[in-house]
C-alpha cells in the first residue's frame, strides 16, 4: 500500500529542504524543531575526509547526511541511493542544494546481493526513515506498504559511480548482506566504511565480518539532541536518545573527537571483538524519561535512577497525604516508621552511590595502571632506542675499520701485482738474453770448428811442401 506523503518546506542548516511530514514523522519533527537531523554524525564523518572527497550515501532518505558532510567538506561528488521510491522526489529536490557544488546523483534502487528477496515495509509507523527491505520469516506475512525496486549490488554501484572515499550504509538490517557480498573490496579497498549500528545481533555480525577482514573498527555514538543545533533549542525532544555507527578502515584513519563532539557528549571507542561492541552498545543510552535532562550531572542522574528503581515519584515525594486523625502514639509510631523508611532509602541511595564511586575508582585505577604500563613501555622503548644507537655506532666503527683494512689490502695487492709484473718482465728479458747467448755460443763453436779445419788444412799443406 502506497502512502500519500505531504510535501512541505522547512528552513534547515542545509538550506530550504523539501520534507514529507513535519508533524508525524520522527525525522520531520527533528527538522522542524532543530532545523537538522543527526548533524553530529555528519560532523564526525566529515572530520575523516579531505576536500575533494567522493561520498556514497546508501539509504539517503531525504539527503540530510550527504548535505551535512557537503556543508563541512568540499566534495568532488555525492551519490545518494534510496530504495523507497516515495522519498526519491524529496531526495532529488534536496540533494541539488548541496553546499560547495559537488557533482551529485540520485539513484532509486535497493542495494542488496544478487537475487536477494526483498520485502518493503515501514519498520515504525511514525518513522519514514525506518523503511526496510529485509526479507525475514517473521515479516513474510506483513503486507508490502513500500513499492520495491530491482536490487543493485555495492559492486555495481562502485564500478558505475566510484571510486569513493567514504561509503555510508544505512540499510535497516541489510548492512551485513551488502558488505559480505562485496567482501574482497571491503578487505582491500581504500574506502572508509560507515554503517548504522543498532541494538541488533546483525550489528555484532557486521563487527565480526569487518574485524575478520583485517579492518580497524571504531564505534561512534551521538545523541539525537545536538547542543549546537541550528535553531539553538535547549530542551531535547528525546533526552539521552543516542544513534550509533561503526567505522571500518584499513588503518589509514585514526578518528578523534573534536571539541564540539566532546561537548555534545559523543562516544568513540575502539572495537577489537564482538564482546567490545556488545559492551559499547550496553553502555550507550538509547532512551530515558523526559524527567532526566541531559544537563544533569552523573550524581543527579544516579539519584533519579535510584528513585525510579525504588518506584518513587517526585509528585508524592515527602508529601503527607494522610488526612485521618490519629492518636499521638500512632503519630509517633508513624513518624518512626517514616524515619526507618527514610533511613532505608538513604542507605540504599548511599549504597548505590558507593557502588558508583567504587566503579569510578576502579576505572581511574585501570586508567592509572594503563598509564603506568605506557610509561614503562615508553622507557623500554627509549632504552631499546639508546641501545640500538650505541650498536649503530659500534657497527659504524667496525665498518670503518673493515673498510680501512680492505683499502690497505687492496694497496698491498696492487703493489704485489706490480712487483709480479716487473719480475715477469725481467724473467722474459733473461730468457731473451739466454737465447742470444746460446746463439752467440753456437756461432762461436761453428767459427772455432771452421778455424780448426782451416788450421788442419794449413798444417797438411805445410807438411806436403818439398
């Protein structure tokens, strides 16, 4: 069944927005009252980006997240994806006013794995942003009141419109399926991943998946009431109502809370296990009665909480509603009983406060122990650095000595080689001299033989004379 959504305009932090409902829809009421929605989330994500970034907003609703980031960073492109076709006209009208004039695009599609069976319905009657397309057995018989579109995978979105520096996924329970379908990119890509984190098992599953892929995971929670809101409203619509998300990165970004986010009571925690996230969700307030103002100190909140645990009401606190006439004895007895009750209540309050103080002391001790460990680790690192520097100096000296020895050996080798070359030359000269001497000796022997022959011939000639 398709709803008929009203078209209204309201002045907001992002400009004049076209909204579907300002009275009955949760986000519409926030836009009407504060002039913004979840701006602390946009501020946190914008702090992780540089100018020129490209942003993909999956589950864009009417565009407040993308517009918030674009108002704080000069984006190159902003791609907004919304599965509910009834909201797309509002999204298209709003996204065109994005600050800094990035390249904008609006896609009406349901992001899901291939062949994923969708089931479109509003999760909450007065929250158009709770549109869900998750198919589950418990919702199988619920009439589809949101016309579903064909699915589009995260891989297809990236290839057609990427690359992206930040991928935000608010898919009302389909985050795990989307991430798992494109797990290779999630594990190796450079995009920051920002996903909605509700008090659901699927949020723990997402943390397991991201940690298992080797990513660094942080938990960021922010109150629905922004102390620095656009209309300067001081009274919260929903006191202590927090939204949360998970940031996954490949160690390229170490998130920090700036002064404004700290002032706005935002929460940032490193998540290393499923248990860490479970604890972080447990310690994040999701709702409290309107009687618990966010301006109260922890002591005041502890006092109010203890009253509620004992089912006390301020309307009847210390008010005597007994109009009957009683005897002096009964009156004294009643006073004693009242005193006992007050003592019991005081003891309970003291015990509660004591426990809070012990918890706080335990936390301080843990912090101090952690600081001491860090100091010892720092000193050890300094000693290792000093030792390494000394070792480096020794190695340099040894290298210099070795180099000097090599230079000396090389010089001796050159001298020896030169001496060998001279000796070889002299040897060759002596061989040549010996050859010449032998030749001269042979010539002399031949001359002597010839002279001897001539002498004999001459002697014979003399003997034959008459």
